[in-house]
C-alpha cells in the first residue's frame, strides 16, 4: 500500500509541474497577446515562485497538523481555480500585469503544500532505508510532468489556442486530487486496505523515537531554524532551486529565441532535461539507498548530493561553450540529470531529522529552493540583457558549486531534531 501512495504522489507531482511549467511554454503567446516584454514576463514567472516559496513553511506546518490527505485534496482544487483564472483575462484590461502577477502568486500558494505534504507521507509510511527510492519516484514526477509539458502544451496551443492548454492542465489536477482522496490515509494505522505484515514492517523501519520530534507533537520554529544541518541543507537547496528553474522558466524561450530553434523543434529538445530528471531522480534514490545500507548515510545521502550538484555545475558551464543548439541541449540535459541525482537526498535527510515535524522541516528547506527559483526567474533575463545568456548560465553553475560544498557540513547520522514543542 505504501507504494500505491508513492505512485500517486508521483502522479500529483507530475500534474503540479504541468500546471506550473505550462506558462513558460505558452509564455510567447501570452506575452504577445497581453503586450508584455521579457522582463515583465519574468515578473509573472517570479510571482508564482515567490508565492510558492513563502508558503512552504506554513504549508508544511498545515500538513503536519491536518495531514497530507486533506491538504493535497484541497490543494489541487486551488490549483484548478487559479490555473483557469488566467484564461479569463481579456487583453487590454486595466491593471492586467498586476492581475497576472496576483493570479500566479495565488497559484504558487496553492502548490506550496505538495512536497511538504509528500514528505509527511514519506515520514509516516516509508521505512528509513527505502526513503531514497521513494523520494526518487515522487520527484521523477517533476521531470515527467515538465518533460511532457512542451509537446503536450505545444500541440494544444497550435490546434486549440493557449487557453485550452491551461484548461486541460486544471482538469487533470482535479481528477488526480479526487483519486488521491479515495486511496490515501495519513498513517498506515488509519488505512483499511493495508495488511498487518506491511504495517509491522513500516513501523519497524521508522527512525526510533529518540527525541521530542518523534512523539507526535510539533517542534518550534526556533528549534528548526537554529539547527545548522537544516540551514546547510536549505542553503544547498537554494542553489539547487536556482539551477533547476533555469530549465523550468527560461529553457524553452532560450532555445527558441536565443539558439534559433523553431517552435516544434524547441518543444522536443526542451523535453530532454526533464526526461533526464525523470530517469535520474529514482536512479539517484536507488543509489542513495544502496550506499546508505552499505556505507551509511554520510556516503549515501551527503556524498551523492555533493557529487550530483557538483557535476551539474560542470555540465552547465560546458554547455555555454557549445555552438550547436542541439548539442547544447544534450549537455544541459546531462546537467539536469546530474542535479536530480541529488534530489532524494534533500528530502530523505529532512524526513529523517524532522520526524513528526517532517512537513515543517522540509517546508523550510523547500522555501530556500523556491527562493532560489524566484531569483532565477527575474535575474536570468536581467543578466542576459546586460551581460549575455552565457553569463546567466555561468551564475547558475557557480551556485551549484557552492550548493555541492554545503553538503560537507551536514551530518545525516545525527538524531532527530530536539527543541521546545508547540501544539
């Protein structure tokens, strides 16, 4: 039963990224219709990521309190509403840019609950030694959703217009949310379909309740924010998020307008980094679990994260030196894949050290990643305007190098967080 829930979190994750990446594919048409330049379009992109980032910690706390079943169900309804709202705006409307920014900010708030809630699922349902592969599958949904978005949205846009692409995205989310509500429960003990053997296996594999974090109450924000391991992982995720959002926000526009690929070719080449993410996320989780079992969490979690993010820095830097658009796409896809080798490490470590406050801890961490993404969405076109697109990508490569080194400060073998508890 635990793998049924992980599979459906994969589906929810994929649709969540379809809902957020569709605007980067439709961005050219939206900008033309609404008379926006790239800087203004960057503000619209950033609005989503800012709302998403700021509500990570509250989303995590709400998930800890209410449980992931209800939180995710409400979340997908929220996405559907705000994904649809943007299609109702007429060109020439007074204050149109402000409305676009507000709608995308609100959509970001709704999507903020997805991964803190998924980490609550992992913390309650997945034994510690399986968390790498479980998180790998969940975040493969990121690559799968973002990978199918370019050809799917392009096909719908060319045949039916960009508004239909948003309506289809919203409908898929509502269907996935309804199924999630039916199949999910917050803990194994509450699920009517789980076997006694599986429930016992899960319980035996959970981290031991050696601290207040595992007693069922929630840790204070000061206990979480004062932990150096949480801060190091959060900084690394900031760097990770900055690099990842190069692909989510600007990669399609970069290939079509800077590298000169036509719309159809751009849609196919844009798939490559996201398909690499979909493959390397579970691969990284599998490698992480294997290394953790044989050599401990220091090698399995920290070592793999250091390697993956560092390798991404090399690939992104190399891509700036390639003259062929097609080859640059392949090299950047390698960078995206390397980045996602480390994905499960972030979420496995935050679940292990967070215990019953896994939603809150991962919310803080993911807020760091999304603030990095917010910065990318707006800073990338500004750097490109003044210094060129090569400089934009080199900034991302440099931050990846720093994010890789930050994992050297993390001790994943430590016990769960301790601190003053809050109801």
